[in-house]
C-alpha cells in the first residue's frame, strides 16, 4: 500500500509540478503526517524532491527530473487518451485503476506533450448509448467481469426471448462486449459458445470452479462473426417499396439508415415524379409494418401482399381509434 502511495506522490508532483502537503493529503485521502513521512522516504530513496517555502510554496521535483513508461511515445500516449471510457470503466469497477493509469500516462510525457494529451482528452468524448435510450442497468456486471478476469465459472438465472423465458445456465465467460450501451458476455456452455445480454441475468452465483479459456479464442473476431450471422438471420424477406420524392429528400434527417442503404444498394434512378422504387430487406411482414407505417403515404409498399395487408390492418386500427 505504501509503495503504491509513494509512486502516486511522485507521479502527481511530476504531472502537476507543485503541490502542498495539504493538497497531496486530500488527493490521496491520508493525513498530513503521512505525507510528511512519505516525502522524507522519497528523498531518502534518491528522488530529488524539495519544498518551496512561503504561502505559494509546496513540494516539487528538481526541474528536468522525470520517470518514464518504457516504450511509450507521445503518439501512443495520446491515442490511449482518445479511447478513454469513464462510464464503462466505472461500470466494471475500474475507476480507481483508470485514474491511476491516466496519471502514469501524463507523467510519462514532457510538459508540452502533456499539454497536447490534455487537449485531446478535453476535445474528444465517447458516448456509447444510442439516441433516445439510456445505458442499461446491469447489476451483475462487476461479478461477470470478475469471472472473466479470473477464468471462473458462474451459475446464472437468465431471461431469454423464447419459452421457457427463465433458464438456468452454467457459463464459462470468455469476455465482455459493450454495444450501444448494452453489455454482452461471450461464454461457453455445454451447447457451445454463446452470447448473453448481461442485463438479462436475473440471478448470479459465483463459483470456485476454474476453466481453461482457449488460447486461440479471438473475442473481437467472434463478435464480428456473431454480428454477421445475426444480420443474415434477421433479414429473411424482402419488400418492394416506392419512396416519394419528399421523403427521399428527408431521409438523411430521419435516421432512416435501412432505406438509405437500400437506395444505395439498388442504385435506382428516380422516376419522373422524383420517387424511387427499391428492394428493402425485412425481418417479417409484422415487424416491417410496425417500422414502415410511420412514413404514412410518403412510402408505399408494392410487394409482398402480406405486408400490404398488415399495413392496411394497422391503419384501420388507428383510424378506428380516432374516428
């Protein structure tokens, strides 16, 4: 504990140039007496730390003295600041470790490089959740993360979409993935490697049972393959739709990525009235009707008949409600 605190004092002085004993004590949440002893220990170990007297004084290092993180250059350190994710780090219980790592990164840089890294941190921010939704509450996330790091099995009660809704599973967690504010755990079961939404874990019991994670398992590669497979299984049908000229002009403002992609993939030319007819991948007539009815008469489904019938049914329901 003390060695870690001594290193923190050294890095703080290197990063901020000068700090009073009170500022150090507040930063490290220790007493003034502890700071006095620690500074004496640093000096005894050969660290050139000294105290400036007076109201504007404080502890500082001899000019030019710096510790270094071996092999870390300015560009690499700056890149690490760009990928900082305080929200996910807090969710995983790594706030303290993240702050300590950031302090070490700053200490590894010369003053001008440190200023540039600070500008990068204050000019780029990564906000993971999508618009109009908050990050999911995952009360068992830290427990899952611990099991991932320690290669320990966990027993969970999991809520899934199909019946039976609640199932018990013993998981060997290989890794965690954060997707648009939702955490997923990639884990091995008796049925193979699967993906589970952490927020759907209703109960979790840690175990002392260790497992061996395959040395060649590639988490990023598995996740990309999972996404590709999901997209192939998701869109099993196709609809032919006519998009009015007015809607075509507004699509980029409506977050209508599927329609924009369909137009780009089809390469269709506008008709005389400016409308465009494209083939649109769909999951099912029921799901597609829920998605497309919001465009009203600006989008007409030409095929299949089942989708046209479902849109007509939805329109009549709404019309009946307000008639």
